[in-house]
């Protein structure tokens, strides 16, 4: 699949890490499946991946593990 951002690179599956801002705090989440351009490094996340990250962050908050 060609990159929709740069139109030069090829999108390839990778596990990435990224930061999410929630409730005024930044949370680092690792091992997220994404399609990443081998030229411009544009990342595309599936809705399933986003839903799983939201689930993890929500459970993390509820478990009182933050601090």
C-alpha cells in the first residue's frame, strides 16, 4: 500500500509507541500495531488498535496504578 501522506513510501506493519494526552497527563503506550511509511514515517492506526489502547488506558486509571 502506498503512503497517502508522501505518495512515495510503502506502508508496512510495525509495532510502535506513542504518547496520548488524557486528563491533562501524557501516557506512553508501547507495542501498538500500526502501518508505518518507510519514507516519511507517517503512522496509521486501525480503529481496533485505537479501541484497545483506550481500553488499556481506561483500565489503568480504574486500577489506581497511575502515579
